[in-house]
């Protein structure tokens, strides 16, 4: 990844467990309080369930599970209600198909929810320095586009398509 590929990006910075992450604002449809989900029988553990967002059913993914992090402690109790936020992301199916994909070049958009502990900030890439993704202990490098630093804190810019694409229903 080159720094230029994110040169004009705006990023939403959020926390999942102790890990500060960011996603391109253009992929964020909205940020909602953490929504209670309806479990999907047979779904993998990374899928928290479904939520109804103004008439649209959206699959919600547990952020900590998708990133391979340890479970939050303490786990939220059902009586207290879910803590944190659900970020509704918009992904284009087949957006990594590239040239010669044999299609019409159009991508259909699909919504997916991603649970986070805290939404921290929105910033333009010019406000921070992005570096290559090398040397990130404990984080799968295929899920990271870059590493940044803002106000002295490191964060990773997620490759949302690589992270959530395999989880999306066909």
C-alpha cells in the first residue's frame, strides 16, 4: 500500500477492545448505538445476528471476533443491554474484482454492521502520518491497509473488504 492511495481519505477512528482501528468514512453509512441482535441459527460465532435498520435487515459482526481479539471483559450482560456502537458499513460486492473481471463493472452495495466499543474521532489523513502495515504483532496483516498515529496513539486502517467480505452472505 502506498501512502498516496489514502492521501485524500477521511477516516473514522474507533476502538475494539484495546485496539484502535479506522475505516474509510466513504464506507460508513451510519453509526448507531449498539443494537440488540437476533441470532441466526447455524451462523458462525463471528456473526452476532441480524438487526432491522429502518426496514432493512443487516448482518452484524462482532468486531472483537472478526479481528481475532480476546473477548471483552466483562462480557456484556443481556440485562444491561449492549454497550458500544454498531457501525453500519457499505461494501460493494466484488469491489476487489479489478480489471478483466468479466462483469459489467457495476458493484452492488451490501450493508453490514460491525460492533465497536467506542467511536473515537473522525480525521483527514493529512492530520496524521500513515505508514506501511509491516510489523504489527497480533494483527493479521492482510486485514490492514496502513498504520497511523493521531494524538500520539497508534491505529490501524482496516481493509474492510478483506475483513468482512468473507463473512457476507452470497
